[in-house]
């Protein structure tokens, strides 16, 4: 079983009706996560309702572009500022101009149904379906997307597609990422989206917020232009084969996915 990336493009933001801020500072709560591994999510889609791949890709890309306008920090770059000795999200035109990396891949030799339904998941296979997000050296991107086609046997139809994405934990937390995915899914439906979020960290008031954020940054990574990845391990011995939960929020197929993409 192997994944092959066949195409890499970028999804830019559409023109904004109002000027976007050039810089978004990290709050003291954001700074805690500066060196942690990215948030990774994977959605698997199978069945006759999955549209042909070209139409699916066009729908996902165009809807992603429109959604990013309201979540523009995901198109920014995590950047070190020597003058102030801290890290911020660079949302200047030069930083967000290229957009978000969008990888198109093919996966051969795997069974999508088995991959989704096995009680003990194939971690190595799942890893191949999620894009890499390298943020060890700043400036660095904070969000990437990968769409993987599961090729069927020769002469047979494709089994389905996987939609994977990775986001830097200092820019978005788990709930905020799902709100983004839900808004993206609504755009794919062609329906009116939810109210846009506020990305203004200045609403978080603390008399020493900037000092605390800077302290967290330096404790996590003394040399701020190079970040050392940090991972939390729970339990005496790490599990190498995580088990699927029967009541998991994100299940193995489209029927249990909380954000349902229906591309038109």
C-alpha cells in the first residue's frame, strides 16, 4: 500500500471586501502550543454519492477559498519578530497571497472499507492520508489539505476519497478547526454559511498577557526562529495500535462524519 502525491497547488483567498490585518498576535493561550504537533483530522468518503474526482476537487477548492476569507489566519505564516522577540501570525498580502497548500494524491493497494471499519486501525496507512505540516523553522505555514483518491482494481471504479488536513495548534484549537470544517462543508453545499468568527485575540484581556505569552514562547523554544516539536504521552506505555471507539465523533465513513461534504 502506498500513497503518491500527483499534484500540489495552492488555494488563494478571494478578494476581501474589507482590509485584513497584516498581523495577528498570539494570545497567552495560543503561545502554550507553539511547539506541539499539529492538529490532524481525516475524513473518509465512500459510496455512489461521491462525485467524480475532477468535480469533487473543483468544489472543494472553490469552497475552501471562500471559507478561508473568514478564517484568513489559516492562510497566514507563523513568523518570528526579532524586534519584539515574539511570534505572530503574518497575514500580510505577501504572506497569505499564495494561499493554502492543496495536495492531490492517489492511494493504491488499500481497501477503503477495511481501513475505515477495522477495530484496530492501520496507523501507517492513516498517516499517509494526512498532509505534512512542517513548522520547525519560521516563517512556516499553519494549514494544509490533502485529497487522496482510493484507486480501485484495474477495470473497477474507485473506492472513494480521503480528505485530510493539518493545522498548527497555536493558530486554531480543536473546536475552532471543526467550526472551520463545518463552514467549508456548508460552502460545498452552496448554502449560506454560519456567522464568521472573530479572530481578534485582543479581546482576551489580561494585565500581563503579552509578558506571559512571551514567557511561554521562550520556555517552549528558547530560540524562537527554530521550534522543537513537543509531544505529550499518556500512560506507562504508548499504544502503537489505537482502537476505534464505537461512539467516536468522527467515524470511519460518511454516515458518522459530523461535517458532511456534499459537493455540487
